[in-house]
C-alpha cells in the first residue's frame, strides 16, 4: 500500500518512509499475531507510521549505521507499543492508515533534499564523509 501510494525510500521521503513504514508493518503484524481485529490491526499500523511523520534521513558519513540502527531498534519497541494501544481499543480511530500514507507522501515531498539520504543535513551535518 505504501510503496504503491507513497514511497519506502529515504531518498524520496526521508526516514519516515523507511523506519516509519517498517514500524507500521511490525505494528500490524504484532496486532494480528496477538489476535487483533482488522480494525485494531489498521489502527496499530496507522500509529506505527503516524508517529514517524517528518523523520529525516540523515545518515552520518553516508553510512546506514548512525542513527539508522538505533532508529530501527526504537521503532521495533514502538511497534509493540502500538500493538498494545490498539489492542486495548475497539479499533475505532479518527485518522485512517490511507490518510497517514498520503500525509507521509506530502511531507516527504516537502522535505528539503538535505534531509533525504544526502548526509548534508540534520545529524549528518558537519561530519566528514570518511570517518
């Protein structure tokens, strides 16, 4: 759904398209595996992506290490949190997953190229590329 309607590439939409989408998938999978209803599964996925909107892709020295590895570890923990939150609800939520995907696409389009895997902005700024 995300790849078709937005992007899963940090170079296109920032890290929200990589870490955010991974978190959404893990959130939905956890909710499904723990017996969530379809509405709860969508809610878990929506929260997993929604809370990563605007995340920049700013790898230090151009390497997918800092902050990428830690971001993914934290996203894995957030996925379980999203599952728990959705599981304690009836699945009703105001913002649909499709809407969050659209907002992610728009946000990624609006992000300056500095924050799209160029290692020229954000956390990467100021580090030589050959550390």
